[in-house]
């Protein structure tokens, strides 16, 4: 049986997490097919056809898919689901929204946030904010899975292109509709795809200082900006910057934690980073326990100094 | 319009769990248990909607062991009007909970079901979406603002990169994100009042639901440990290490 990957995209191009999900799919079984359900999304479908390991792209196009509403997208996936042994979504806000809807309709359990494929029915996933890793086995005929992107490398581009098959789009559910969105526009890399992340915690003191101190460092490093839950709760940073158990899970090449104490919930979101730097004036802060390089200093002095030294 | 709000009893947010040495699971005996933080936000939101007049009655539901009654009493102390416990000692996975909630949804016919987006023990993030699917309802997950206007729910959601707003038919399933509200402190008089509020106990069989787990846990182990790093004395050393040793900048 084949594996179906549900592509996350903005109708023009695929989101990074889709590539990691294809890698996980390749380890499950059989051929990997990718569903691109969107509105005027041919460009995204063509991009999916050029991912290494993809045997076929299914392209469903309708205005109802434009904003990725869970009710309509889940119906589209269900129309195809019976042909597959596995259905994989990226474990992003988008994927997490839709996957359980598909699983419940198929009357199968969902396996969330897998970090490893042990065999076609056995997977590893973290629980308790990553404080334990469980190996779980599913007895269901169709495995509905969300893939933690930090557990799998992104699939590379292929030289040959896979066929794109048009599938009939389902009707709009009519029970929900998109009103509007406020998506912050900036030139920074996406948090979950960034090679370097500069992250601030409660120690930043205010939203003004968060911006004044960390933005120059992020600019210098070409980094994405992140935050701890404490900083988000205090209103220093927007919620979608939140790194941790209930926010984003990241694993960049370099993670610079400034004024972050290192609660287990935060560590859960960044401890797979290749190199961790912690700047904190509290020598006892737990963040130093996971940092490769710890600098015990006042961040308001050290960070500007770091910007100058780079 | 009734609101159904679902609460889970979990190991307290501030407690670090330990993996049992034989790999058979996580040792949660004798640990402090609390209401899942996202569910507390759900209860608060339902109570606020009642205070605003959008909702007439708030029913708190929990599924699990007998001690979940304590969690329900907390929900009643926050302001829920009555509570239902679906009691079982069986391990409950999200699909089973969603089926139990679907059965209660059919019984109570609420206009609104509010749940936390994720429980901080199994970190599944499934139950709300599954309930919405089983009951054929629209869903608004990761909510940061909820309004009931002209017979519809208008919900602002936390999505990657920012916020989006949806308009949804009622009944609707909503799951909460952090910024939706800040739950009130429970006062002693309200704890006393909560003891007198009705709490019904049912069994999964009363609702005709098979809760047998579908996923088998083969092994539980500690996550890989990170090697201890070093402390650097100053910024210059840090930059030198990052350039020459780690080679990440």
C-alpha cells in the first residue's frame, strides 16, 4: 500500500515542513503520494512533484481550499484515504488542526508528533514535554500520523518530476468560513526552518527591550526570533514566536537563549538544537544545564557587545 | 445555549515526571495532580460567556478515574454549574474520549463545546478535532478570542505566522490556546459552593462507548541526554568558540 502525505502550502509554494514529512513517509512503506489541495495551487503541486521519493502528486483545486479550513480539507482527504496504509501530516499548527478530524472519521487512532519510524506500525514519539520517549504500536488498518519536523531531514529535490494527477475536489463544507487573517510580514526566516534562532525570555524585561536588544543580534546573524512562554505571557513577544512544549519545536544549528531560565516546557522545544548558547545573569538557571556555551552575564551589556563582535 | 467544557486530570505543570527504570511507563504515583492548564482556560472562557449572557449553563465533563471528581470540583469552583464524570480505570486514548464526549454531546445538545488544545501529559492535541469530526461540527482550534454574534461563533485562532479569524455555525467545537484568557483565582467561598453543585457519575457502558485502547505502548524511556557544555568568561571567547570550535557562524 502507498503512503499519502498531506502537503502544507500557501497555494503558491510548499511550506518547509512538507519536505520533512515526505522523508518520514518514505520510511513507512510503499510509494509516497502527496496531496496538494488548494486554490490555484498548480505551482505548489509542481513543486511537490520535484521532491525526491515522491511517486505521484494528487492535485485537488477549488476555492474552498484557499484558506485550508479543516472541515473541507478533511473531507477531501477522506475521499482518498481508503487507498492508503498511512496518511502523514506535518505536526504544525496546520497539520494538527486537520489530522485528528481525518483519524476520527476513519475510526482510527492518531499518532501525534512522531520523531522516528521503527517499522510500518511502530513509531517513537515524545510525551510529557519530551521528558519521556514512548515507542507505540498501532493496530489500525490506516495509520494517521503527524510528523515532528525536527525528527526527520527535509527531502531533497529530484531531477525527475513525478506525475501530477488531478482529483475531483469535494464540495465546501459550508459550516465554517474564513473571515480574515493578520499574518506578520517580515524578512526573517520561518522559526521552524531557521538555521539560527535568537530567543528571549522573561529576563528581557519589556517588549521594547526585547525588540531593542534582540533585533540587532537577529539581523546580524540572519536569525529568526523566538521567545519563551514567560516572555509571550508577559506580552514581550507574539505568541507565534513561542518555542516550547505548547509552541513550536525547533532544532536550528545555533540557538541563542537570552534571559531564558530554561523551564522544562521551554527545553522541550529547543533541546535538539545543534549548538545552544545561553546568556543569563543567574548562574543557577537550568538553561546552563543544556547549553554548549554558557555566558553568565547581564544580557543588556553582553548582547550589544556580541552584536559588535560579530 | 449550553456550553460543555471538558477537563483532564494531569500531573501538575510544575512537576517533572520520571521514567520507570523497567521502561514500562512514567511513574506518576504520589505526584501532585491538577487540571490540564489549557482546560482551565476552557472553563474560564465558558464561564465568561455565561457571565456575558451568550451561554446559559456551563457543564464540566471529565473522563477517567474516580479522582477526576476533584478536577471537576475545581471546574465547579471556577464557575461551572454542574459536572459529569465518565468514570473508568481503563487507559483512555483521545479517540475514546472523543467518542464519550460525542455521546454526551448527543444527550446534552450544547451549542458550544470548549476543550484545551492539548493535554500536557500525552501531548496529543487530538480530542477536540476528533469530537468535531464525530459530531459533524465545525471546529476552531487554538482559539485566542471567542465571540458569539448573530447565532454564529467568531473565533480568532493562533496559526503559524499570526492570527486568523473564522466564522462558524453553531454548535461548534473550540479548543483553547494560551492567550484566550487568564483563569481567575479560585476563592474559598467558591470552593465551598462547588461542593454543593451536582456531579453525576456515568460509566462508558452507560453511553454505549467501547474505550479499548487502539495504540499499544511498547516501551517508555528517557530522552537522550545532552552532554554538559562549558561556561565562557566573556563575549570575545564566546564568539571565538562559535567561529572556531562549533563553526556555526
